[in-house]
């Protein structure tokens, strides 16, 4: 297996989503190899899954007042708060790759094993995968969530890896900050953890190294690569899509139309 590794580090909050969208399109045309992508939002943002209702999950007006973008992913998964203290990863590959099991649930379990391996590398023993919510837990608390998309034979399995976390900011912006946590959790702090709480003094670079090594244990070695011009140019063009109200609130608008039709 030949894997390209790209670390964008800190990028504009829309650029990450537009970039993995562009990589998927390039991979579907066989222009690039299967890719492990790392990136971090350069400023705070709310990321919502493809099917999520923005107004149901997010205090939209507060986000507007604070200038915090709401970004709808092409991937599924829930709604979350992101900033530079998270590594967001996207594992992008051909669906027919024989070394990786097929089917969304199997892909989730397989890819999340890479996160588990990364955490074991940091000498943390109590690590598990929640097969219901497809998150990774350390000492019983969530440290990594995930989402997935398959389109035109290309799979994108993405997730977050928390280095640090701003619980206050999340609680101000999300209507139900414990929605994606295990049942019975009342406060986010009771259901989530982050690496700097579990590993004293860990740096972003150390976390990146551990995460890359974790994925390489399940996928095979990767080589350092760069975006090709097609990907960079397409990602730039896709910004207009991600900035558009029709995209950000697509699920809300569809629900509103359905209710209107039912009322007739």
C-alpha cells in the first residue's frame, strides 16, 4: 500500500474541509495516492455533519456575533467545536482497497484502531472504541470523534484528536454540548478528556508524531507529500460552496420545506 502523508498544520477553518473534498475528487481520478491528511483550524469554528440541523445544534446568532464560522462537512458525524488545539485527520482511500474492510461500521473500527495505537504509543493503557458512537475513549472519557463519507468509490474516514479543549467556548456555542457523549453525562468535562490532561507537557508535534505512527501501524508506511496544483486550485474554488448559506443550512432548509409540504 502506498500512502501520501500531508500535514497542513494550521489553516483557515474552511480550507480544511475544502481540501479534503478536493483530495477525494483527485483520488477518484487516480491523480494522487491514498492520503493521510492532518490539519488544525487556525481559528475557532463549529463543524457540523452533512445531515445535522444547524439551528437544532448550534446557537447560530452567538456564532455570528463572535465571528465564529459554521462549516458543514461533506462527511457524516455530529456537531463539534474545533480550534488549533485539535488535530483533525482524514484518511482518504479507494473503497476497493483489499487491506481495509468494507462497510461503514467496519471502516470506522479499522481506522479508529490507528487512534488507539497512537494513544498506546503515549503510554496510556486504558483506551477503548465505543462501537455505538464510533469514538475513542481514554480512562472512560472521549478523546476522539469520527465521521465518514463514501463517494464515487472513495472513502474519507475523518476525526479529531484532542490535544487541549475549551469547554467554556463549546458550551457557549452548542445547545447540547453532551449530545455526542455517552448516556448519563451531564457536563462535557465529565465525558471528555484531552491529551494534555493525560500526558503532562505533551506538545502538538509529539501528538502528531504519535498519531501518524498509529495510522502507519494499521495502514503501512507513508511518505511526505504535498497537494498537487489540481487539489490546491479546486480547494480554493470550493470555498464559495462552503461559505454559501444554501450549503451551511441545507439540512435546515430541507426540513423546513418538508414541514411546509406536510402542512398543505
